[in-house]
């Protein structure tokens, strides 16, 4: 009997929740199997190791993130609109992959030292280049202030957006798009009352 793609996705979703809560090193295959309601040995029918599971969780998240980001970057938008679209896409990915985002944030630095996970370092470099080049273009075109340190601005916006994975819960009071709109208003327009 071949495992169904649906069951595989269910098992990966369970594994992602366990990895996000406990960390990669502290998570055992037995713990994932217990959460999935199966014997540990049965999990090996679907995956050869917990490393394979976390690899598939992270690569799936990053593949989907880059599908969205690449579409934004290819759309020919102005710098402000590109930042708005990247932030919105980021919140959509947090909504779709919150456990994977948490895993990425906690584990990517350690995992990236292993050849199997070299794509994590490549993705981070591509991510940084996309955001920095958009900010630099915005300064050059007069859309963004030229008195701000671009790298510091990038880090602020990146961290402000992606830390939301620690508190955001899918299906909550606000949609990912509404949260993005609020964040963008604060980041791009400030929080001081306009006079």
C-alpha cells in the first residue's frame, strides 16, 4: 500500500508543529509518531528520518515563499508597491506556514552548516538581496528617505514582519492582508498623528 499524499501532508504538518514547539534536536521520531497517533516504526514507512521531515517542511515553505516573492519582483512595481507586496506576501506565508517559519527562525543557522541544507543560506542571501535592492531603488528614485541606513531599515522591516510568526494564529481576528496593511501603515507612514 502506497502512502497517500494527503497522509504525508498531515504527518508533515504534525511534525512541523512538534519541531516548532520543541526544537529540532529535542524532537524525537517517537514524539512525532505519538502526536500523529501511530507507532514510531510506522513513521519510517513515510520518511527515512526526522532530517528528511524537517528538510521537506522547510523546502516546501521556501519554495512557496519564493513563488510569491518572484511574482512580486517580476511585476515591475515601484519600490513602495514592491515593499507593500513583499510584506503582504510574507504575512500570507506566515499564515500558511507558521510552524515552518518558527522552525526556520530557530533552526536555520544550525541546519545550514549541513550540506543537505545549503539551500537555506542561498535563500537567505536571495531574500536579503531582494529587499535591499528594492530599498536602494526606492532611495535612488526618491520614494524612500535617503538619510536612513538601508541595511538597518531592511533588518527592522524584516524582523518586524517575521517576528509575527511568534504570535500570529491562522484564523484569528485579522486576515494576513489586514495585518500587512496595518504593519505597512506603521512602517511606511509612522505612528505619530499627522498634523
